[in-house]
């Protein structure tokens, strides 16, 4: 035991230094583990934020594609004359043009009635919520004399391909048959959606 004392005395400083190094190593290891834990938590949070942003970006891209699709449909309907203020006078002019283009004899009588609000059965059952302007229908009635069934069909077909608007044949009556032909009275129903009211910027900012 006494033989080791001189050696221990000589090695005391080294042992102290080794102890300090060990303590420092332990502190460094503990600090590294704590830092690694914090970095791992930060990375997990960052990954979650990135994933959330990716999901938000995907939703925004979907909304953008949906909006572009609706804009295309809106522009198509607008070009067809179904959205916006319809040119009712042009409907009558185009009917006369179709009649003259087909070379029918005599004249065509017509009457364009005032627009009426249109509500389908589903809207009546659910009730109107006033979210936007109500669609309208416009009845254009015309009468032909001394005509044949084929003449009426040709007139409607030609008119459908040239008129700026969309309509359906609501009714068509043929009577008074004689050698010269018969009388035809038809009702064409146009549909349109009025333009939305102008936006009040001051009220929009308040909302």
C-alpha cells in the first residue's frame, strides 16, 4: 500500500484532470442529448408545419382549378346569352331573319311576353333564400299560316342554331288543315339569369 502512495501522489494531478474531463464529458453528453431532443422536437414540428402547408396548398390548387372551371362555364353561358341582361329585341330579329332565310311565304306573327321569375320544384320545396338573382323565363310566341309540319320544324331548327340564347319548345299547336297548309302556333321559352347587383364596397369592408 505504501509503495503506491508515491505513484498516487505523482498521478494525483492527472487523476484530478481525468475526473474533470469525465465530468465535462458527462455534461457534454447530457447537453448533447438535451439538444438532440430539442432538435428532434423542432424537426417534428417543422415536418408537421410543412405537411399542413402542403395540404393547404393542395386545397388552394383544387379551389383554383374549380374556380377556373366555373369561370369557363360562366363565360360559355354568358356567350350563349343565358347569363346577364338578355337582348330580347335580338331574339325577335333573329326569328324574322330565320323566317326570311328559309324563304317562307306570307308573314310571321310573334309576341314576346314580359320576363317572369322561374322557380323549379326543388326550389319551391326548399324555399327561396334570396342568395342571388332569380332565373327568369321569357315566352316568345309565334304563329304561321298556310304552313306544313316540316316548315315549322325547319324554322325552329334554324332559329335554334342562330339565335343568341337558349330555349325549349314549350308548346306547339297545329290546326286548321286545308289544301294550302295549316296554322301553327308555337311557344318558345327562353331562360336567363340576371346579372348580380353591384357590390357596395363600403358594406363589403364592414362585413
